C-alpha cells in the first residue's frame, strides 16, 4: 500500500487539476483479501460536471499503479464517492494538517539582488570607493562622456570602469584607449546590469582604494531603474537630440537618479530642443535631481560635472557626511 | 523586459520555499508605481515556470495604488503617477504605498492522497 500510495501521489500531481473548491473523495478497492483497501483523497477539484470523469480517470490510474506494484492482486470492485468539504470527516483523519495549503511568504521579489547590492555597497565603503551607475537611452553619449572624463581627470582621480552592453567589447576598448582600467560585461539577452554581474566585474577589475568606479549600464531607460548595483548614486545621461519630455516618459528612471547630465549641448543651435522645458520636466519627476548641461565633445560645461565628481569622491577622513550636491 | 528577470526571481524564490512540493497558485503584490507591468509578469511567468514546481500554477496579482504623504502640508494623497504632486502643489512627498514588489503567499497543490489506516474505516462504506 505504501508503494502504491507513493506512486499514485506522483501520478496525481502530474495531472493538471484546476484549483477550486476543495473536495475530498473516498475510494474503496475490494480485492480477494478480507480487508478492503480504502483511501481518502483530497482533491483541488470543484464539483463540476466533468469532475466525476476526472475522478474515475484518476482512480483507474491508481488501480493500475496498485496492480503493477502488487502483482497478483485481483480487483473485485472499485467504488468512488465524492464528499463535499462540509461533510464531517471520519475520525482520525488529519484534515487539519492538509488544510494549511496556503503559505504566507511576504518575500520581496528583488531581495536577492538587493542583498547582493548591499554587499557591493559595503565593499565600496570599506575601500572608500565612489561608485556611480550611469544610465541613459542608447546613444545619449555615456561612453563619450566617460572617455572625456577619464582624459581630463586622469592625473587627479583614479577612475575605473565597468562597461555593460548586450554584446561587443567596443565600449570597453574605447575606455581602455582613454586610459582607464575597464571590465566589459556582456549581458547577452539581459537588458540591464544586476548586482551579481557587478560583483563579478569588481573581482576582475580590482579597483584601488579611494578610487572612482563608473558603471556604464546597458543603454535602456526602463529596466536599470529597478536594479540596485550598490552604487552611491545613479546618473542619467540625457541628450538634446532626444525629446524634452523624456523624463515624463521614463519617470521611474529620472526619479531614481540623483544627477542628470544633459549632453550634446553643442548641437543646440541646430535643434528645436527646449532646455528649460527639459529641466522642468526632470524636476517635475524628481525635485531633487541635479542637472548639468554639458557637451562631452566640445568640453563645454564639464567643469561643473568634474567639481561634483571631486566633491563626491572626497578623500577618506574628510567630512563624508557633508556631500552636498 | 525586466519583467522576465522578475518572473525568474519569483519562480526561484517560490520553488525554494515550496521545497519540492507542487505550487498551485502564487499571490503577488505589485505596486502601481513599482515600475513593473503586472501583465508583462503574467506573460513571462508561464514560460519561466514551465518544468519547475510552479508549472501550471496560477498567478494572482494584486495591484496596489500609489499613496504619498506631502512633506509640505502633511496631507495624504493618491499618487497615480510617479510625478503626481500633492493637491497643495508641492512635489516633495514621501511614498507610503505603491512601490511594492512582493510575493504574498503560495498555495501548495494537494499532495493527492491521504491513505487512512484501514482500521479507522473498517466496517464502514
């Protein structure tokens, strides 16, 4: 019987029984033995018209399992009775144990990523490393901004870069040419970096203490907003060749960022882009966002961005709590 | 597209908690300001759940409205969008609810059979 029970259990769970009102059913198989074999099943079936057909099918399966596991048994009768849950249960039936089918979890879905991000954050803090997560739509100029920043601040700040892209090492090569140690992460089908990828990247990159780690996320204004990497702040790069309403279209990202770099301002004379409207839209979504107007190509406006970086990357022992934006 | 990553997280967490048992239903709490589309999770879920303990499980998504407290006037107000200001005009507010992204509970599928000792029922039926 034990064997039959185990086998039958697997058989039943493999059939796709729709959930509904809980019903017990009682099965009785009479064989040549004096004692009939009785089983009570508790199903997740509701008492629909098709239910009986399903029960019969299940019973046939159980019987065939039983015959296979106990050869030589001859089944005389097999009866099936369905019992609504409201009916009193037979004494000794441990129904209470079975009724606790719903398990409260209260688990945060992104808990694993958040825990890994917290580990990264502590790792950065131990080494007094400033980590920034750069996000933008594709083509806004993240890599160009990084190249320029590396060339201009090379002698002053120790800059390390983690490059995230779905494919190719192109950006990594550009950063290396600019003079910073870099690790290229290809996410494949992934549309964003996650904390474990950054942790793996850091192992390879081995950034020095008191340095700055710039993480260039996959070009995407949607998904990276949700995945904490352990950074000190998110920086969104937004270019004047995009629409002024981008902050309103992608509010989650602009709400998650501390800094907005409005790039490619050297192109403004050729465009109808309304800078004031763009900043107003960003502030609508995030009243605390710090905007910088720059051209990574011409260098215009970059000094303010560099001042902000220097302020954030304050050396150990300085007033770390006084990091005004 | 991050809904796929989220669906994977859901399946991983629930499968671990189910510890080998089959899961019939998963109940989620998704805040309307969480940045996640409930429909997109449902779309990915069946694919990700295939072949796991959650194969064929139903997904019950409870959406939670955004609510915030204004930092200027202290009033509590509905926040249907990330950038909805307080009726007083202030944009400085603290989100009270709406950013949830939780697995509330799982319902385990019946283990199928509870074989009762023959002695208990001997003579009946």
